[in-house]
């Protein structure tokens, strides 16, 4: 009898833990669309197709996202890791100073406080108003002409 009770309890526990792990799986798989990478409360997608900054942003918008804003070195590294399979190409992120020279803004409306610029950047060379990451050997940020065609990274809230 005791054995029966114990095995019934074990069965119950197994059902419970299986249900819990299933819930966990479901949560993980629905947090972000397929192919997107979750980091904290956002989903990120590397888009290898080279486009101008504005077209890259419009492409992100079509998926309910914006070009990615970046707020810390760990976020910067995480986004870089999404570009690793493609050899760390120069890649658009969502920063621009097009509305007013030298006033950098994120197009998703978040505050601009972190910016690992390369030495000597941003230099606004011949009117550069958009941010590319992975520039140079140290893969830092550089302001670049927005009409240049580059891969990009989209981001959206979970
Ligand atoms: Ca500029
Ligand atoms: Ca520059």
C-alpha cells in the first residue's frame, strides 16, 4: 500500500514537473518570433541584406521593430555576436544625428547615453548621420553616410 502511495506521488510529481518544463518551453518559444534572439526584454534579428539606413529601418518597422538601440557594453557585445557568423560586417544600428548635427538619438525613442565610438569618431565626414557598428579592428562605432548599403540589426520589445 505504502509503495502504491509513493509511486502515485512520484507519478504526480513527474506530471507536475513535465507540465512545468513544457510551460517553460512554450514561454521561451513564444517570447520572440522564430529566428530572433532574446536578450533581456527585447528580441533581436540580424538582417544580412545590405540596405540604406532608412530602408533598413523601414524593413524593421515592417516586422514591428526598429533598428536596434544599444545601451550598454554587454548589449553591444550581444548584438555583435549576432553578426559573428557573417564575419562581423559593418552593420547599421538605430542611432542618428540627422535631425540636428551632433545630437545623437535612437529612433526607438530611448535615451542615448552609451556610445563606444572609434577614436576620432563621430567625425561627420561629408555629412555622416547614421551609426554603423563593427568598424575597424576594435569593432567600434562610426558615423557613416546614411545612404550606404549595409546589413542591419532590428530589435523589438518582447
Ligand atoms: Ca552627423
Ligand atoms: Ca565617421
